C-alpha cells in the first residue's frame, strides 16, 4: 500500500513531536515538507530527520507538495484557514487542539470533512494515553453524580513564557488547555453540559489588552455531575498544587498521584502534563462502625508512554482511520462540544455571569 504523503505545518514542540512520529512510521508515512515561519525551527527539524524540504508558508508548500495528509501544529488562530484549504484540496487532517477559535469554525471543519469524505483527527492527546483511559474507566465506576477537580498551572519563563504569550494573543489558558480536561469530564459523565461559569484574573501587563493569564471554570452536567478546571500561565505562578486530577463519586474516588516522585522538572515541562505515575482508588465501603472495609488500591502507571510516544499513538490512530475508513463523526462532535464549553466559560469570565448551554 502506498505511503501517505504528509505536510507538517508548524515545527515547534508539538509539530516536532508529530514529525518524529511520521518519520518513525516510515512504512506508512512520507514527510514531503516542513512548514514554519521561523527558519531556525524548520531547518533544525529537517536536519534531525535526515534532510527534508522546508517552506516558509503553507500555501506555497501545499501547492508544491499536494499532500495526502496535512498536520496542523500552528497557533490556533491559523487552524481554520489551513484546514479549509487542505480539505478542499482532498487532504486528510491532523489538527492540534483546539480545533478552531470559534464553535462556528470548528463545526464548519467537521462539515467540510464529511462533505469531502476526509478524516480529521484532533490532537486530544489524553485520548490515546493508556493511564488516562484507565483514569476515565475507573471514574465511570464511582456512580453519579461525579465531582471532577482538575488543574494545570504553569510557572513559565524564558521560551515557555514567550510561547504562552503568543498563544494568549488569540485565546486564554482555560480555552487552550481547558478543552483537554473538559473533554475528559465529558467522557467520564457522558452527560449533557447544561451551564458553565468562570472567573479570571490578569496577572501580567505583558499581555495583549483584554487578555488574562489565570482562569477557573465550573461546569454543571444534566446528570448532576460538576467539574472545575483551573489554568494559569506565567512567571508568577506557584509550583504548589499545580497538577490536580481528582474525581469523586458516591462510591469513592480516584486520583492521579505522583507516588514515584517523577513530576520534578517544573510545571511548564511538557512531559509532566500527561504523566500520571500512579492512580489511587479509594472506596467508601464501611462496616457497622463506619470503618472502611476496603484498602485503597494503587494502580502503577509508570510504564506509560512519554510525550513523543503519545504523539506516535495519535498518528497511528489517524493512520488506522484512513486505512480502514473509520467513521470519526463522534470524535469531531466531541471536539466541537468541548470547545463550545470552554468558549462559553471564557465568555462567562469576561462578562461575570453564568452561561446556560
């Protein structure tokens, strides 16, 4: 079977990891070009992968390569335009989260994929993570309603702060990162979100006017489940309690716990964002004296894939969808839904009111 010709757009952290994945799946993918506005990143990556064609803009690259797959790893404000061109040209897509800047743009991409019979995979990296899959599976055994508590604050500096400020030119942290964790909540409950509220604070004058770098959202589901997510970026953020992943239900709770002490490279370290190390499961079962009858269970997950390994799994998922013509309608509907929730949260934070969904 012929290899799929892939054009990688964006050569930063995520683009480089996905390019390495395609390069590793050499029997199925052939990288026909690397695209980045900055020459240093694309030339460095091209050299790492043995010498590849490079381009400074997407339109020129697309016309020159006519790829089977376009891998979009750029800032979110460029996703929709690149996706429209690629789908209209007959290419399949991998798109880093969030799918687009607005719900309307995201839905339009889903509609175009259906119209042109193309596959679109959105970079919800936790969906291919075996330990996060187990986290969701255990949460679904705890009864209803669920209380879901999650955050990911990042004490960013140097190049990480430069990247975060660039991301915040178009969207806030609770939108950019929040789609991951709201998607996890939706998988845990499989219930319809009904309302969302949020708060925000602007902790730096280095941001664009009207942007904030700390936010917290609260979402309520139809089944009575509730969840909160907190995200803050910047050199002022605390390294204390920056990684909370905890779910409580009537029957007990499950938490991601760094039992092995491996989350030590700082809150902005990309590998630590997906690492679990272990899950701790607690059951509320008690005897007549209200003493617990079941010891807490520890599930060791230290053999989990690293960041590049997870990106490889995402591209294997895309490959399988293309080769076997897998229906990705639900995948895209979930991506649009999680974006709808976090954008409503952003609106709530800015307007100071609860938004009904």
